[in-house]
C-alpha cells in the first residue's frame, strides 16, 4: 500500500486528467494497464494509485518514484510514451512533481 | 500517516493550487494552519497532506474524509470559508473529490 509521510525518500507525481464522462472507465483501464505493463517495471517505481472522480470527468494518478531522475528516465521510454500518447488521445492531463511538505491527521 | 488503498471507507479530495513562486511557502503555511485550526476538528476529517511542487508554482493537498457529506458540511463552515478566501487571495485552485479505483505497487 502507499503511505504518505514527510520522511520517505520519494518524489510524488500527481497527474490530473480531464475526460469525457463516457470515457472515464476506459481512461482508468488504460492507466492501470500502462502502470502494470510498463511503469512498475521501470527502475525507481514505488507505487501508483488511480483515482476516479466522483463527478465523472476527472481521473487522478497519485504515484511515488524513488528519485526524480527515475521518473524522468521513464518519460523517455518508448513503451511508456506509447501509453501516454494513447491517454492523450482521450484526455487532457497536468502532471506535477511534488515533495510532501506537511501532514495532519485526526487524533 | 495516510494510507491509500481501495478498501478504506473514505472519499479523497485532491486540491491542486497554482501560485506565484514567491508565495508558495506562504500558501503552504496557510493550508497547514487552516487544517490544524479548523479542518481537523470537523466531523469526518481523516487526514490532509500538503505537497510542495518541485518547480515552485504548484501546491497540492491530498486529503481524506470519512464521507462526502462530511467534506461538504465543512465547506459551509464560516471558519473554513475564511481560510479558503485567504487561499483564494493568493492562488487559484481546483478541488476534486475521488474514490480510489486501483493501486499498483512494485514487488
């Protein structure tokens, strides 16, 4: 499972997709397949978590990579690029790299 | 700590902020303060995780609430609204509610 804390050696990718509601399921399947077949086998991959927007037009991927360089190397991989082109054909997206700044939990 | 799995009884808010780089730290402080002072005391709050964009212009909050109704009730709270107006004064944002559809981890 994915754990979010400030003291893990990871970078976090949050990629927010916007999609027509009738293609939301298709986009989710495509992202899960791309992660299972390609991303998880690349060096530095830690985890990916595909989220379904409750209103139907959004999908998000919350993913952890060991180092920024690992994520960037994956972007250059032809198999990863093929999956990204497929996603770009049905959705717009906004990938951003983060570090965890602070966490707050209920007592 | 926050754990992401498909079998937890939570809804997930991912709120992506865009901010001038010189105000990124201020926005992060404001979000942590709002969470500590207001959100964490509202019914149904589970956790919030404030993320710093590595390029300086983005901030994201990955937050879990017990039920959608709890999150929506918080939106009507005057103290929460005051913090949200303060954030809106220095950043644009895009709050979206999700459920976790699927997770993938490295072996």
